[in-house]
């Protein structure tokens, strides 16, 4: 059963507009800086570890632990961004004092963004894709839940 969307209408409308314009993005547009580190490729996407605080403060207060070009207008279509740290606005539990995300959290967030992107490319809106992916994220079992850290080594 789909989770009811209780967000403000403007947020849902903005996400719909970003998704509808995604394929019209300038493929030459790329943001770079010390806050963004290339981690490799996965499922044809370039994966970057980004500084949550920098992105949140300089690009969008709607950015959380990850994103892709169908959700954030400033992320190129061939990139997935996953934060390497938690921000003070983050509601996650069991975060270490250094605020760094665990390997498990990074991997769970990366899988989340890849699956969500694939669903949105097939036409699902953000809310439906996001919630289907959260359910799958729980099945993967890398974390107790998508909002609780786990610093145990990734096997």
C-alpha cells in the first residue's frame, strides 16, 4: 500500500517539474570542488561522495543523504551523489561524533539512489519511487532502518 504523501504541495510540484525537465539538461554542466569526490561507476552512473553540509548550504536545503538528476536539478543525469557525512539537520540515529557515514550507510544510500533513479526513468513519480525504494532498502538489511547508522564492517 502506498504511503500517503503529506508533504507540502509546492515540494511535490517542484519534484514533478524537475523530473519532467531532466532529459533537457545541458550534458556539459558539471559542478566540481573539494566537496565532491569521485568513487567509481555503478550501473552506468558516476558515483560521487559529497559533503552533505556543503551541498545543503550552497545548493539545496532539500538535499539529504543522496540524489540524482531526476530529483535535483543541479545533479547531472549520469551522476549519483551520496553524502559522506551527516548534517546537523539530519534526523538519523546512532551517528558518531565525527558525523561520517558508515560503509553500510553509504552503500545503502547508493543502492537507494540507483533503484529510485531506475524507477523514475520508467515513469514513476518521486514519491512512489522513493517509497518503493525505502521498502527495498529495509529488505537489503544493511541498516536497521534507513534512518539508523550501523558502523559494523560491510561484508
